[in-house]
């Protein structure tokens, strides 16, 4: 593991000292992991929204079967 330093105000430190039975390091680790997970999910949601926005819809009368068949016929007719 690595060590990081966090500055907190004196009032918060006094309150923490009154609750010495709590594992503050573990609480901070969980909070950091939680924030990272939130950011990852937010970025994933943003990527999905961007993908939906830029994705082009096929025309109503588009038939993918016909398109694939035409590609195959061109490939095999050479």
C-alpha cells in the first residue's frame, strides 16, 4: 500500500478523535473507492449518451438481408 496525506480542519479532527474506535483509514479508503466508481459509471453513461447521439438510424425501408446478399454476390461473381 501507499500513503497519502489529507488536510482537515481542527474542528473535524477533534470530532474524529472523539470517535477513536472508528477505522478512519478504512472509511477514507471506502469513500475514495466509492467516488472512483461513481466517476467510472458517470463516464460510461456519458459514453452511451454520446454513442446514441451520433449513431445513425437506418432508413425505414432499409433491408440488411438484401445488402448482405448483394455484397456476397459481388464477392462471389469475381
